[in-house]
C-alpha cells in the first residue's frame, strides 16, 4: 500500500548493498572530474555548497552513464570483429561465382575437338559452345546481401570505435575551478541530449543484428543452389532466430516489465507513443492533402499498436496489476533474500505504507518477518522470552509488518486457511504470551500476534483481552482495524477498540489524510455498512469521499436502532474535531448534516421531557448532537476565551419555515445554570433559525431570562456573544411579546444586560447587533420606555464618536444608519433636547448612512421609518450648518430618491427626500 511514495527507496537501498564495487571504482579513477568529499562546501556560501552537491551527483550519474555505454561498445567491437572474419571467409569462397568457370569452358572446347577428330565420339550436349554472359541474377542478389552484411558489421565496428572516442572526450573536463568544470560538463551533457547521442550509440547493436539477418538470408540462398537439404537446416535456424527476436521485441512492446528489452523495442515503443499521440490530432480540424496522406500512412501503425495493447491487457491482466505496484514486490524481495537484520528492519518499516496485491504470495515473507521478530528476544531460565533492549526498534518494525500483512491476507481467506504455517510455529507463538510486560508497545504486538494467528481449529477467534492500542500505534492500526471490522468473525470483538481508536486519532493536530479516511471508513462499518474488500486494500483513500459516505449513512440510522444510534452518538464528538476544518465542514453542510442534527436533537429533547427513565443520558445525547450541528453550520471551533465570531453572520439553517422552537427553549432552560458550553450551542442554533419562528408565549419570559443571565458581565465572552446573537435573531418575537407577557423587571433587566455588552466589547459587529435590537424596541410601547434608560443614549454617542471603522466600510455604513435612526427615536421619546455627536462625527455619520440607505433601497430592505429618520436628521443638521452638501452626499441622496420612485414609494416619503435634495443643493 502506497503513501507519499515512501516505499520507492527500497530498491535503491537494496541494489546499493549488492552492487559490485570494483567496476565503479575503476571508472571513477578514469573520470578526470574530481569528486570532492561530502563536507566540501559546508560552512561556505550557497554557491560553494551547490557546486559541491552538483559534483557529487554528476559523478554518480557519469559513472553509470559511461559504464553502460563503454560495455556496450566493447560488446559491439568484439562481435563485429568476429562476425566480419566469418563473413569475409564466406565472401572469399563465393567470389568465384562472379567470374566465368574456366573448367566448364575447357571441357566444352575439348568436346568439340574430340568430335572433330573422331566422328564416333558422342558429346553429352548437342548445344554449341556459347560464351559466358556474366553471373545470374540470383548470384548477384546473394553477393549483394552478403556484402551488405559485411558493410553493416564494419560500420558497427567503426561506430563503436568512434563511440569510445566520444565517451573519452566526455570524460575530459580540463582544469579550472569546480564551477568552471561543472559548467563545462553541463554543456557537454546538454550537447549529448541535443544531438541524440543515446540514439546513435543504441543504433550500433541494431546494425549488427541487421548484418546477421542479411548474412543468414544470403547463406541460405547460396546453399540452396548447391544442396537444398543443407539449405533447409540453415533456413530453419535463420527463421527460428528471426522469430525469436521478433517475439521478444513484441513482448517488450506489450509489457514494460519484460526483461527482454532491446534497442529496437525501446525505439519502437517511443515511435508508438508518438503515433498514439499524433494520429488522433490528425483527425481533428480542417483536412488538407498533406494531412490526409500522413493520416493514411499512420493508420496501419495506429491499428497495430491498438491491437497489441488489447492483446497484452487480455493475456497479462494480473501481471500488469502487480507491475503497477512495484513497491510491494521490491519489499518482498529484499526481505526474503536478505539475512541482514538491519536491512530487514528498514524494509519492514515500509510494509504498512505499501499496497499489497491479494494475488502476491507472502508466505515466505511472513515467515522471515516472524523469525526476525522472534530473534529480538532471548530465553530466560524459565523459558520466558525477554526483549533485548538494543533490538526494540527492530522488534516493533517487524512485528507491525507481520501483523499488517497477516491481518490483511487473512481477510481474503476462509477460516480454515492461513497464510502462515501456524502448526509448525505454534510453540513459538504461544511463548509470546509470557513476554515481559514492562514495555506497553512490545506487549501489545505480542498479544496481538497470538490473538490473530492462533484462531482455534473450529474457526473461533482467540481473545486475550490485550491492552488498548498504544498512542504511537494508532495511525498504523487504523488500516488493520478495517480488515478486522469487515470480517464477521472479529467485528464485534473489535468494535469497542475501533471506537476508542477513532476517538483518540481524531484530535488536534489531525493525522494524515489516509488515516482520516481509514477512520471514516471504520465509522461506516461500525454502523453496519458493508465495504468492498478491494477498497480496503488501498492506502491512498479519499478522506473527503469517505467522510461524505459516513455522513450519509449516519443520517439514515434510525434512533430506534439503539446499538447503531449509540455508535453514531459516539462518533459525533471526534467528527466534530474534523469538521472544524473548512474543507470537511463544507461537505457536511452540502449534505444537510446540520439540519439533520437539529432535528435529531429536537427529538431527543422531546423524549427527555416525556420519559422518566435515563433522562440524564438523553440530555447528554441531545447536547452532543446539538454541539455537532453547531460546528457543522459554523465557521470553526468554539472557544470560550475567543470573543471573535464563531458563526458566519447572516447565514441561516435551511429549515422549512415556520419552525417550532419550544424544545430549544427547554434545552436552554435545562442547561443555563449548569453548562455554559451547552447554552452557547443552543444560543448559536437559535441565532441561525429562520426569522419566522413559532414560540410558546408562556416560554418567552424564561428564554429572555436565560439571555439576561448569559449576558452578565462575569459570564464567558463567547457565551455573551452567542446570547447577543440569539437576542438579535429573536428580536421581533421578543419585542411583540413585551406588551403581553413580559414582567416589567425582566424588561428592565434585559435592557441593562444589553447595554452591558458595550462595556466589555469594542467589536463593531456586536455594536450593530445591539443597535438593531434597540431599534426594534421602538415598535413596542413596553420596550420603548427603556430606550432612554440604562445609558443607551450615551452609548450611542460613544459609538458615533469612535467612527469610522476603515477595516469594514460596509459595516460602518450600517452602523451609521442605525445610530441616526435610534437617535431620532430617542429624541421623539424625550421631552428635552438630547445631546448629539460632535460636528465631524455627524458629517461622517450622515455621509455613510446615505451610502447604506442606497444599498438597502436597491435591495428593497429599507423600511419607511428609517428613510424618514435619516431625512429628518440630515435636514436638521443641514439647517444647523453641521452638514454640507458634498458631491458624494448629493449623489447618494439623488440615487435614493430615484430608487424610491422606481419602487413605487408613497408620495410623502419621496417628497421628504426630494425636499432634502432641493435644500442641500440650493446655493
């Protein structure tokens, strides 16, 4: 299983341990590019350190590069020399076929002479003597092929000689500073790539192969003219050789892991990629003659490549699947082939990070890991195993690797099968029960090995009641837990361990994404959701997808299913820590988890009110669910020492209106004297309900009383902020009930508590909530009597004189509008003139208030009274000379008037604004 590519270093480490050193040292001595020691450049400037590092890396690269091509050139020279000698000997023997046969001419002339002197002589042929007209076409073709073969082998030899000279030139870097030699070396390396040096040298062996093929064809044809029987043997050998070569080339093209790679197959694979990439582009766009011809030429290669890919996928699906996961075979090989405990420990530490294909045979690997783990202990006099302290890390690495592989492999087998020879090693396994218990981590591994390996003959799991998972093993165990939970034989046994592990893992700081995904998948399995075994094998799981699936399954669990619903309740607290991150919180919001939690809490509270049994447990469950919903719908973690907003202002739960919130009042009343955190959750939930809510009028005084208690100065800042938000959200309901069911002392207490929010906070957002609540009181006779009490007027002047707030211009504009509206309401309620902000503050307030009013009128959110209050306040200040008609102010008033007329406002309102505009623009 793969995680951040950690397993890829195994091959380098293993190969480095086995590679012969002599050829490398010889080449390093021949390269005139000195390799500085590791410490060169340390403590110097960045340039020196860079060139020291560059030199080390360049030397390693150049040694490997030169060793490869020098050995290739040596092979080409040896083979070309031997083959040219053989080829030449055959050419000498066939040379006579290009000249007339002197014996044939002499025999013909002697026959003619004998016939002339002796009439009784009968010649073998009646044909007259004909002069020689040159070699036949077959002879010419045979000679052409064999000479072409000789030329190809000689060209290959020439190329090999030149190649060795080119490599020698690359090795020479001359003298100079380390950076000068480095730049010279880089220039040469870039030249090799620009001029396709690799392709030129790799073509030389291909040239020899072509020469050998031409020689075989020529020799077969020549021998056929003399003896077909012997020629058949040569033709058969040539055909077999050609077929074998063609087969390995095709095999190399179809499978990248084929060991029979040749320069020809490498070149063809590169050309094939180009065809696959370029041919589809020819089919797009406008066609012309050249593109049509090129497309026709590439059609057949394109189809051939596609056919080969299809054949390779059908013939070797399992091989390809294992080849794609190269880390697992690498680790398996190095552990099985090495006897060095340190090497095995290094490889074992990467086992949990790699994806292990089910078809991979790991029986030998498990045996090696177990033996290495067991070698970390020594026997005491009583046959009790005791850990050798220096071998502790080795024992942990090998033990974890063994358990990881065994548990995963066992989940794919039936109860009677085992990937480990239990019968032959049972005695050693049982010894692990008596290991010295002072080391919690070693004890856990030993207990777990005994438990998972020693399943009874009947298939019943062994249960030793091992200790809880050590803290350092939690992330590692998140993966084996999935296989335990997915197996019906172990799921119930491991249920409590899984819940405990999830609760301990999902804490701040959060673990890596793959561990998070394992926890989410385990949560889904705990509430009865089946998971495909192949999906469990993956190390790199998507944490976001796994979380979405878990949340959907949680929403589907019925409260009547007590066991599953109990698991859901236990998962909410650790999941709340995860959902504090915006990335995961958005997933929960999109799936309506906050609304689900809200309804679930509502059901629990109603159940607690009706049931007399286990009320405390039901209330605690309701508290857990509501807190989870608040986190999902909020902006982040809630901290009682944090006075900042814990919930995005203006967001609302998407619950169908109207909503009956009597149960939420019951919740607040139940907890407001005992649990501040629970009250905070309830107040925040209340602040996010739709504006139109259904509340029992008899319960509103109790709710307001709880708000008064929560707004007290000595209460935590977050509780006071949540109570203020709740009061703001319910301001219309509270205001309307003030004239009917609110006791006078509660009205006064709420007014005083509301004013106290300004003495402990300078947050402009809280100031706006306060101003909007106070403005709503003007519509109630009972509440309006308290607007002028408890220092509300002086509080407005204080806010006005600290204007503006440059960090939030829009908030400043809304504040200005409500300050002016409230001052106008207060002036109407007062029998005496009230103090106003200073002249500069009034000018700023008026300017920003009209900006705010323009936006409100455009959105049709401004009420008639607010326009009248602002118009009257501006007119009074204009007559006093406090406010002047700036271009910006006139523009805002004109835009407001235009929007009012377009919106069909009554004439009295538009007349007031129009009169103000006339006065402010008058010279």
